[in-house]
């Protein structure tokens, strides 16, 4: 078996519907993908109270990240006068796609960017764990009962000799 051409295996674009129009976001070049990954990692580190790489974050401030991740769709959205919240949501969705997967980007898009809707709620988590806790484990199927352990002397459980 030989490796197939990767172009045939991976879908190199993301299509997002905005106000009845489909915007096709092309996969970014490797350099942009690597930079987005580094910026998101630095931002996550800073959000967790860690020491973020200021050079990486300064680089993000210098460049138009949204234009980079949206590619040709960015200019199209601007020309179509797409509102800022929609353009921003599309750009962040593209970032999720770049650093995670198309499935995660779709989940993010469909929740309107609300992170509380990405994770199951407490009631769903509990009902899932309750069902798991009610499952009884199977016992022995050999049909025999365990015998009490005998002492090594083989003389019963007391181990004392009778005379």
C-alpha cells in the first residue's frame, strides 16, 4: 500500500454561511498556521497566569490576524459589508479550525462562540456518570465458592497440633 496524495485526503478549506452567502476560507500557508498556533498557545499560557512569550504576542498585535486566518474571504467579507461581530466570529472559527479540527470549528461556530455550550452541562454529565455507576459488575461465573485459606502446615486453620 502506498501513501495517497495528501491533497486527496484533506479538505483544504472551510466554508462558512453568513447572511445567506457561503464564504470559502482557504487553508492558510504553513507559516501562518504555525504563527496562529504559537499565538494561541501564548495566549492560553497568559490566561492561565503563566509567563507568555511577549515577542509572540507582540507579533500578533503587529499583524492583522483575522485577515491572515480568513485569507481571501476576508476581503470578500469586507467588500460585502459583513458586520464586525460576524467577521470576528468567522475569524475565531477559522483559528479553531487551524489549531484543532474542522469538527471543533463547527461546534464553535454553531454555539455562536459561547464556550459554556461547548461542554455538556452539569445535569448531562451527572446523568451519564449515574448510568455508569448503576452498572453492576459481573461476579464469578465458575459456580464455585471460594474456600477459606489453609495454613501452610496443612493442618487446618488453627495451625496447632493435636495430640
